[in-house]
């Protein structure tokens, strides 16, 4: 347990963020598949607009991943702050 705590405080992967990232990627893949199906049905995939539409999806996915990374940074900062509190203060819930 101590090694896991040390790893997390030093910037290791967060299980919470990893789970959120996996959920996000599953959702993004389903959305992309649905978008491709919709575009194919409308005939857009055969036109020159395909790259623009799919590029927008890629941009949104990257933004979501960056948001998750930022959440991980916040969690790490909170963990560091809690770890540096005096023991008597943290045990009192202050």
C-alpha cells in the first residue's frame, strides 16, 4: 500500500482517471462509429468533407483526454496537499 501511495504522490497513474479514460474512449468509439454510419447514409463519406468531419471528432476526443489528464493533475495535487498536512490536523478532519 505504501508503494502505491508513493507512486500516486509522485505522479503515477490514477485508477480513477484510468477508469474514466476507458469509459470515455468506449463512448468516443461508439460515437465515432455512429457518426460514420450517419455520414455514410447521407453520402458524406464519399465527399471531400469527410476529413473535416472526422477531424472534428478527433479534436473532440483529444480535448476529452486532456480534460481527463487535468482531472488527474487535480487529484494528484489534492493527494499531495493532504499528505503534507500535519498528522494531528488531518486526523481531526481540519
